[in-house]
């Protein structure tokens, strides 16, 4: 649902306000607040620390800069399996902001290959399958990513 709320401020001060949409060709004059409500009935949470049963504090600074495949962690699949899992993801997805009030409650994705494939190819709240993956521990552990379950997990996308 989009609802305009005029503002006199034409500076870029609120340019990156969360949930706001702006016309990028001129400074903003009208601000649109958006609220995304799940309609598919199920929200999936991609969280590296939950799925890999680890957390960022376990790693030294030099380990955080290395690819997760280089650390011999028990729950990390090999690169080939992660790349194969990426083909089961949609070509593009916009993530949802999840908080305590999110309904329905998100379900954690348990497949480590799928979680790593998605998190490595995100840019903020946007996932692009064709993006060059960043498999560093630091990048994978930054944030979780939530999206609606549209039944993509069992299909191969081209």
C-alpha cells in the first residue's frame, strides 16, 4: 500500500529512510511510505548463524575475511553444492523486513547450501542470483534475509 505524504524538505537528508520510495532524477518532494504485507502465507528466514550453528564472534578478524569454505566448519557444504543450490532460487527477490510483529512468524531455512547461496548474492534487501557471490564469513554473517515462500525451493529456475 503506497500513501503519499508531502514534505517541504527537498534536501537528501531522509534519502535512505527505510521503507521510502523516491524519484531518483530530482530531489524528493513527495515521500511514499510503503508497507509490504506477506500474501503467500509463509515467510522464510535465511540466517547463516542459525543454519551453520555458529556466530561471527567465533572467528578472528583474519578468518572473517576468508571464504567460509576455507575454514573447515562442520555444517558448511562444498562450493559445488552451494552453486547448485543457487539454481533453485528465483532470479530476483526483494527481502522483507522482519521484526517481532511479523505475521506469519518466519520459518528458518535449514539447508546450509541454500542459505549460503542466497546470502552471498544479496545487496541489502535485494537478492540477484546472477550477482557475483561474496562467500566471506564477514559478508555472510552481516544480516539475515527474509522472503515469502512462493514454492521456489523445489524447482530449478533458469
